[in-house]
C-alpha cells in the first residue's frame, strides 16, 4: 500500500504545472496534453490517451507512456499501479531509445523520475535529462513545451534556476 500512496503523492507533486488553462485539458495538441498531465483528472488523462492514440511513431509512445505512468497512481491495487507504471515506462523508454537527444521526451522522463517512489527504481537519468533539457535545445522546443518546462522547473530540484 505504501507504494501506491507514495506514487500518488509523487505524481501529484510532479505534475503541479499550473500555468495552463483548465479548458485545454479536453482538447488536442501539446497544450492540452501538458494541461491534462498536470491535472488530477482521470477524465482528462483518458481523453488525452484517446487523442494520443491517433498519433504515430515516437510521439505516441512517449506521450502515452507518460500518461500511463501518471495515471498509474490512481489505480486501486498496488499490482495495478505497478503494472500500469511498467507499461508506461516501457513505452517512454522505447521512444527515448529511438530519439535519445529529444529534449521533450527527456523532460517527460525527468518529471516522472523526479517524483516516482524510490521503490520503483526509476530515477537513474535525472541529472542527464536535466542537463539535456537545460541545454540550448530547450530554446528549440515549441513554445507550449517551453512553458511546461519553465512551469515545472519552479518545483523541480533538477531544473531549479531554469529561465
């Protein structure tokens, strides 16, 4: 049970991105994705999972993986939580293995790893991901993603001081 409570608390803290409009949660596109992932709404997560299913390639894997890991914290049993987390982990890591230098994918992983319970053992890439996100590639990200990164950096230890 401790895993579940820690995962829920960690995810809630991790995704405390507050600078997106609430109505964007049910739309499509990156703003809707980041707004949904920041929310505590399973309805928003499910709608974004549906939207992500229409995507293809690595974006689909990365976004679906992040959403599943986010959603895992509200599953009823520890087994369900861990199973969904592992499913999301596999998808996100597959996307990263295809595009290791993609700063958006690495940002997604950073958010998850920085707040995942230590017991799941998913925290080995925080420093590397933070370095990549802070690098000049950050400025090449779409404006919506930059806003999400900057907003998250206000609560992140690894991205502290990013501007």
